[in-house]
């Protein structure tokens, strides 16, 4: 029922069925949420602490993917990185406080357009996450901001982290559609490139302040993406031209 | 982070965090939806056909659990049962028509109280499914009836079918809570009994017409369940007394 042929359709937006969303940075603003919470709890450079916390993420994921670390959920990776950072910054903190600070990743605020953008897209497309965040974390995020996803898909389900092809193919298999009927929506070109390799369509979302207002990201378009949008409402507007 | 101790809390509804819902029969009315669709397409006793289709489900699940059948999604089990039934009833049907008839399980209508009941429960509890239905099927069901689940959990994720303990423990692990902070909501005493064995709280929902108006089910209360409700709105009403 779910044999995957990455070339069974060309990339035609009229055939799109499923939009799969990256979450950290694309739907929610991790930098400002984490910075604010760190600032509330500790006397450190909160912006630097937030950036350092996030910077530990990619190497941790890579360690799991290489097999240097057993399969570990993001909640636990975030906590390992936090413990290291607290040592580095010379901060002492109780176990319950560490647990509760680590939970800030469950309650990141959305970008201003995220909830409305998802509501605008939902009538025409099945909306799912495709996030390295674990299901418990994603569930808290959608409850926190009333994000209208139909289904939460996570690396936790596929037991592979993005950009492993199994995650992108996994979306198509879950919904019994061709990869070309799925579009990854993300603010990161490496994620989009890996999805494209698996036959998915791709939409780039500009999030110039993902790393904070003092580290503006280059968000210029790349021609390989099928869509380029300022935000989710702008993506919804562009897609209305292709609805059948 | 997620060590499970089934006896770490007593059953106190004030500690409840997560409501996990059985879907077929509890949230959606499979009998009438399937009967109506069969009636629309074939000249057979549609009520008998619907009942027979559903009756093939438990043995198919049991065959997977015993290992007589490799891991198989419900979509494919429903299709195997359908193919057998079409032979038995002497009905010829094309492949595309079989595929499309099998999809009726993705578009089952809800009971009249289901959507409103979930909306009433959602502010106070994390709401998830715990269904043997696959994620693609559950996603179509929630879109079809605007069912306000926060997260879809399925046997597909745990690769075990209910009543395997891993499915009930899996809910608690996913949300990093104790089993006693999870309540299974179901219209089936065997499902509830298996959940209770794993330390979950249980709520029985009366669905006297699950098997149709001519096969009224005994829905009398069993004392082992923590709650007994006429429908989801009645459950929401009972739970308001325990909100913190």
C-alpha cells in the first residue's frame, strides 16, 4: 500500500496533500522564549546562554545519528546540554530547577503569524509537524499556542533525526501519498535540501530574527525551493493560486 | 526521565493530566458509517456486512500480536478482511473501488457529543488518542469531524496493538507522567481492564448502539472503573469537580 517512488509525480503544487512543518525556528521563536526565561532565573548573559544552549543541539543530534550516543529524546539532549552550560557559566542550580528550566523548550512562543497561518492552510491541506522535538514537547507547544496541526510527527516516531531520509519518507508513508505530494515548510535550507533529495516539495520561510535581533539571518531566496515566503500567512496566500 | 512506577501515585482524579481515548466505537460510530457506505455501493445486507467487517478486526489484531502475521497497519488489515468478505458475499469489485471502500474507516462519523465533549475537556487535560488505528487513518478522522485532540497516539507508534501493556505505558512515557496521571476513556471493558492493570485510571463511556440499533449493548456500570459516563459531555461534567 505504501511503496515509495520518489519520481512518480513531478512537482506540481496542485497535487499537494500534506504540509509538514519544521517547528524550532520555523513555527516557534526559541531564541526570545529561552532568553527571557534564562534572564528571569539567572544572572548571566541570557542571550549568549540561549544561543549556546541551541548551539549544543546540532552536535548532540549528530552524535545520536553517528551512534556515539544511544537513541535519546530531545528533552534529554536539552538537559545534557543545560547541565554542561551551567558548569561552564558557573551557575549552581537544584535538580527541580534544572528540570523546570529545561521545560522552557515545551513552552516556546510562536511567531506572530504562526497560529493564524496554520488556520489559513488547514482547510486545504493535512498539516503535520516534522520535528526533531519529542511528542511530549510538541504536544505542550501546540497547547501553549493553539497551533492547528492535524497530527504531530516527530523523529521520536521514526527513531531517526532529521535530516535522515527516513523522516521525510516517513511523512509520505504515514499518509499513504507520494513524497511529491508532501511539502516541507522550514526556515532552514539544510532541512529543505534533504527533503528535496527525498522527492518532497519545499517552502522556505524567512525568520530573520531566529537567532535574535542582533544576529540577523540571511533570508535571501534559493531557487531550488518551490516556494519562498515571508511568513506562514504569505505561504497560505501563495498556495491559494494552486488549490483545486 | 521516564521511569515508570505504576504505584507511585494512588488513583486521585485531581492528579490527572492526560486523557487517552479509544476511538472506534468510543469517539466515532463505525457501525452506521460503514453500513451506510456499504449500502450505497453494494446490493447486500449492509448491516450484516458492516458487522462482519468489524468482527474480522479482533482476530486480525490477535494474529499480529501472536506473530502469525508480521506487523501490519489497520488499513491493510481492514483491506484483507474486506477482500475475504467480498468473496464470501460473492461481490465483484475493481481494485480502485476496493481501495476507496476501505477508506470509509478514515471518514467515520463521530457520535453527536464527541466534538463538543473533547472541546469541553481540552482546557483542563492533554487529550490524545490511544487507538489501534494507524496515524493516517486517525488524521483523516480528526479532520473529518474537527476532533480537538492535542496529539494522536497509535499502535503504529508503539508497534504493539492494544491490549499490549506497552501501549498504555507508552502514553505515560510520551508525556513523562505516571500511569496514574493518565486515564483511558473507552467504551470497551477489556481495553479498560488492560489499562487498569498498567496503573491507568479508567472511564467507561456508554455507547449502547455501537453494534447498531438492533444489537443494543449492555452498558451497565462496572465498579472497577473510576468513572462511568453516558457520553463525553457527561464525563467532562463529572471531571469539573476534580479540577485544581
